[in-house]
C-alpha cells in the first residue's frame, strides 16, 4: 500500500492521534520575485507564497540513490522523516517494496503501520516520500499521483533507467502532489550528513 493508504478516516494517524499540525501560513505580503508559485486557485494554505524547493543533505541524497541502485531492477521506496512541522528531512527510512516489481512499489502494510506509530512516538512526519523508476524518467505516474495523499510531503523520484545497479547518471527530481496536481520543485543539495 503506498504511503498513507489505509490511514484512518479524518486524517487521524494510527493510534488515534491527529496528524501533526502544519505551521501557520506565511505573511500575505507579496512574495519576492524569485518565488515560484502554484496557481492561486490550486494552492493549499500551506503552499501560499512558499518557495517550492526541497533542501536535502548530500548524505541523504546519496542514501536514496544507493537504495535505488541496490534494488534495481525493482523499484525502491522509502521515507525520510523529520520533526513535525519543520519540513526538514532528517531520518532516512528505507522500506521494502512488498510488490517486488520493476514497475510498481507498495509499502508492506505492517511496516507502514509500524512506521507511522514510530513517527508519532518521535513527533515526526514524512517529509520526503521517495521511490525509483527503473525504466522510465523520474516523473510521477498516474498511479503515483493517485496514491499521493501526504500533501505536505516532497515526493522524490529517482530514475535508474540509464545506470541500473552501476555507477552512472541518475535523474533525481522532487515534486509536490496535491489533489492530483503535480508541481515540480527545485532540489538544493546541502553539504553535510
């Protein structure tokens, strides 16, 4: 089941706790010129005038790419959790693709439940949800879009189509997916781990 599928109704997390609160929307002042926006009609409150960018450390980037290469020819999948409301990816959590498929990924439902309970206990949320494409570009498929139900998360896709398990170029892209609308965002790789 893709991340978030099978969650209790009303947005509650397993264990009955409500989802983590997002920070209040930013000021209503006009955004700076460098801000790329989601069209206002499709903009949820938490994306109002925010810079659409994923900032991720080099170490986390490298772990995602290594996982994608290691699981090739099957799709790899996982999560990077961070403190609730911070938007900071910090804790790398590789998951098993229960589908063991080169064209589809599925989180094991037991592992997913355990992950959400663990994140609740640590006051974390999924900041990055990632998976790989093994034969196509790093862009969300219709299935990926239909299962994307964490509107605050960055959806990272890595394509290993060119390199497979070997060293070589990969595509590493990040998207916001809200109500079926896909918006690519910039990726900034910061030094450190």
